[in-house]
C-alpha cells in the first residue's frame, strides 16, 4: 500500500516569554497508508494537534520530514491541498452566515463546484438545517458543519481532529458510519479522538502519542495483542483451593473477589482440565482481552497516578522516555 | 479570483463593516439634513445686498493697500487712519490674497456649495480614514483570532497569497466604497446648493482643486486601511492596531511633542505623522520655527514659518505604511497559527 501521510522525526518546540521553552513534539513518526481509517490518540497536550497543524502547514516544524499524498509538506502541500479535507480542533464560522452560505464561501475560495455544498450537507445530516444561521446551531451541529467543510472537496485524504466533539450518541454513530462509508469508497481517514471506544470500533490502525513521541503504532488488533497478558476470569465453587491447584500446575492465579484471575494462560483448556481432574467444575471461563482504553492509559501513564490530579502537559506523570516499552507498527513490542 | 470573490463576501458580511457603513450613512444624512434645514435660496434683495457688501469689502482692501504703499513711499503723513498697515505692504495686497470677499460671505443662512465643498470633503475623508483603519484592523484581526484564517489556509495553503488577497480585497472594497460615498456626498450637497442655497462659482479651477483634495484623501484612506491591517496582522488582534494608534497619539504626538518643547528641540512638528498627513492632504502645511528669524536684523520681512510639502510627506507616509505592511507579510509567513 502507498503511504498517504508520512512523518519522520517531527520536532517542534514552542518558545514564549511567559512559559519559556516547551517541547511539543519530539522526534515523532507517523505512517498512514491508503485506505486506512487511522486513529491518532494521545492525552491532552501530548502533541496531537501540533502534529496535525505542522502536517498542514499551520505550524512551522523545527525538524523532521513530512509528506502528504506523496508531496513534501508544507513546501508542496498546495499541490495536493485540493485532495485533502481537514478540520483541526473546532473551526469557527461566522455566526450570522447560514450553514449553506458558510460552505458556499469555502467552496468558492477553494474552486470547488457550488453543487458540492448540498452533497456535503446531506452527508453530515444537515440538509434540512443548512439555511439556518450558524449561531443557532448546537455544538454538535457546528461540528457536523466542520466535517462538511472538510468533505466539500471530495477528498482522497480526510484529517479529522476530534470530530466527535459535542456530538450526541446518535451523532457519534452517524459519524462512525460516515467514516466507514468514506473509507469504503477509498478515502483515507486520519482521525484523532479521545473517545477510545470509538477509535477501537472504527479504526483499523492506530498511532498513540505521549509527550510528543510515538509510543505505539500499528494495526489495532496487533497493538492490543502486544498488551494481552493472556488473563482469564474463572468462577469455581472453592476459589481458594482452585488457586492452590493452579499454582501447583505452574499457573499464575490469584483470588479476585468471588472469582479467580489466572494469567499467562496460552491454552484455556489447561485451566478446566487441572480443576476438573480434582473435582472442581468451572462455572465461567472468560478471556480478559485488553481494550484500547487500557492500553492507552498504560502507555501514556494517565491512570497509574490517579490519586494525583493529572496535569494537561503530563507533569506529575511517569515520563514516557526512551526506556519505556514502545510498540512498533510491524515489530510488535520493543523494549 | 475565486479567493478574492470569497473575501469580498466575507468582508461585506462582517457586522462591524455593516455598522460602519450605517454610521457613515447616518453621519451623511444628519449633515445633509441640518445643512438643508439651515439654508434657504436667497432672494434678489439679499443677493444685491451681499454683492454690494462684498464689493465694498474689496474696495476697502484696495484702499488699505494703496494707503500702505503711499505711507511707505512717504507721500502720506504717518497719521492713524484706524487701518492695519503692515511694514510689508505685500501682506495686504488684494491680488496676493488667497481669497477675496465674495457675495456668499455676506449671505448668512445660505449654503454655498463652492465655499463649503472643501471642508465637507475633509470631514468625509476623516470619516473614511477612520473607517479604513478600523475595518482594516478588524477584518484580519478577527479572522486571525477566530480561526477563520486557519480555515482558509486549509483550503489554500499559500499564506502570502491568502494575506495578499485579503489586503487587496480590503483596499479595493474601501476604495470603491469611498468613491461611491464621495460621489453621493458631494452630489447631495451640490443639489442642496442648487435648490436651497447657492452653487457658487463652480469653474474648472474649483473642480480641479476639489479633485486634487479628493484624490489625496483617497490615497490617505488606502494608506490608513493598509496600516490598520498590517498592525493587526502583526499583533494578531484588532486591538493591537487600536492600541498602537492610541499609544502613538498619546506617547508621541502628545508626550513627545511636550518633551521636545521643553528641551527646545527644533521643528518638532516635522517629526509628527499628523503634520505629514496635513501636508499631504492640503498640499502644504506651515509650522512656526522661531529660529528661522533669529539672525534677522529686522530690516527684511521674516514670518518664522517653514513648510512641509506634499511630496516629502507622501514619502514618509508611504515608507511607514510600506514598511509595516512588508513586516506584516514577513511575520505572517513564518508564524505558527495556533
């Protein structure tokens, strides 16, 4: 597959008189290939939006190499800008314009046929509200309008920064369906979001950023597999005795409430065989697979210090430095 | 071209622009209405009386001048006639006067277009200068602040092109509006002069002089529009331009002038932008400099004034505006848009 977005070693440091020097992105890599729905995850202040802004030429990178649809960005971004639909954070629109007029203005500026405006409004479910003023829109409707503005160009690549912001559950589901249908037509989607369940549902690939560095990347199932401890929840009549029997069989098992947690199990039939042979019949044997949220929280260190108020820039958290585990796209887990 | 069309629509849709246009129309309507209400068409008696008074005034000026010459040549005894007779009689030579008394000067309550057109035009230019500066600043300032520029750059990722399109659209729109407003404004007062006052002497000299003031005014309007745009671009906010203008006025025009007077600096006026604006608009501005006549023994006439002419003043205004605009483009080209 051809690379649609390539970022290698992106670095960006902000300097300000008040706050001094702040490293926002520190040698970040990202690879998005054609046809992917690629999730881009990271805690607040981890460098997601800075990365997207740098990619789109809104922020000047201090180092690294970027390309979009095969063209170096931002130098030759204008060549492919007509094929890239993007929203970065929540774009602001004129409150006294209607949704239709807002899109018409953008279409005119970008040389897109005006007929495309109605199609984009239809796609995001604003067809019947397009003639209302934007100031009367809810947050979710404004977000839909933003997505419509990104879809106006009929893009080959769609970059969406937090597209689910302000959407109700039905809206989130519609957005998910929209992204899937776009991907089905060959559009590559890069979507950043905090709603990890959503990312897991719609994305086939994911990149996780923390403190400006990539901490995981690859197919969603591969990233999750890298954090699979092969744990099982086991319910039996005598949990204490069951633990002893499993430990005797060189399995790691602990009592967890009224059940057992058994880890390091490659074949779950071993558990039922060991217990069954001693007359303990297994009532429940449930595999505990990691979800994206647990992997995200583990990788970004956003959960372990939950007794300490978490700071947006990550201060007070374990530093995701080079010694931490990094899951790589094709290589599994690197120490 | 598409970008410019889109920018024209954005600019015309701005509430602030619409408000300023309404204010312009309101100021225009109030001025026209009060002029109309305070003027009447003079009857024959009023005209005859005014002409007689004007003629008498011109004669009186001639008599004073002749008296002055006679006294200078010694053919008249130095007795007090109650008239002001300067040492240099050319000062009161009627031919050298900028303007001789005319009938319109003696027609109270009668609007005379030829006499009032220039001050009315100055008022319009002043309003348009304010309009251009504020609209120029708010147009880019609000867009930078609200993310509108970012939105546009996602569509057209060419920063200089986008900024140039905005500036070009602004200048074009301000010029068109200024020309339309000027035509409507002057035409309205011309009609008032024709119907409820006097047109006055509207010869070629009058129109060419008025056109020159108008042309210079339009240049000034464009320069201040670009200035507001450039400062707001550099400061990212509309308020940056307003703050810079207020700070300049208070710190330099008032404070700086005061300090220069205290330390007896020579010709402080030529360091003030307001002096150059005045010189450009009127063609020439004269300022007092006591040191000009310091070496004069008193035999020759010396009026202690020096002039700023429109040429150097235009250069000052162009360099300032051009420099700030170039700086704004340079800053915008490299700036992180957050």
